[in-house]
C-alpha cells in the first residue's frame, strides 16, 4: 500500500484500486488547485478519477496541452484548459503533474522552472525519466515520480512511486 498525498486528500494506491480517495468534508472546502501538463490518455484517466471521487471539482483542475483537440476535450469537462504550461504552474498550488511523453519532458520542466513557484509538489508520470533527471531540471522543487499503468484507464491500477530528495512526508 502506497499513499500519494495531495495536501489534505491522500490518494491510496493499491493493487486493487486505481484511486481510492480518502477525504472528509473539510478537505473539500479547503481543496487546492492541481495542474496537469499534458492531457493525453493517462492524464485524462487520472483527472477523471480525481473528479469522480470528489477530491477536486472540475474548476480546480488546470491543464495544458499543445494539441488543440486534447485541450478542447478537457475544457468540455469543465477543466481550465490552456496551451500555456505557465498558466498551469501559476494556478496550481497543490500539485503539478507532468504527463507528457519522455521526449517532451525537458521542455515541460523548463516551463515549470521558469514559471511561478506556488509551492506545488511536482509529480511526473513520464516513463523512463529518472528522479535525478527531474531534480536537475527542477532545482529546489519537491519532486515525486509515479508510474501508473494502463489499467488506470479503466479505473483499476497498481502504481509505484519514488520520492525525490526534497519531497516531504506530507508529499506522500
């Protein structure tokens, strides 16, 4: 059992559940914005699970994508969709998920490093990108690497994670 905590609402990752989100009524009123850089299949599945469990409302999700149809699909769900990663960083004070292909990771990290530091933990789901690479590209930032798998697309998954050197117990 591993827990990835997004401030007051931990995401419990087990072999039998995709996102079993534990929260109480006060966490819903005090919830912070989360962001996704990239809105492809995996990011969409994660966002949809977070929304379905009531941990965030659609207007508390910021997401960016370079592909117009992905942005349009996100906007149709009520998410704050943009083509600017800087907007996601500036408006996400809880967590920013990097959900891009590995060949795009350095560009996304540069946008995060150059953007507003709201104190959000940076969560990468980019396959094959090490914590060392992420921490070098994001100096001074708390980083967590998560490896979801394809069953998350249907709401069932086992996900491993690794904490960066600056990540805190609260980030778990």
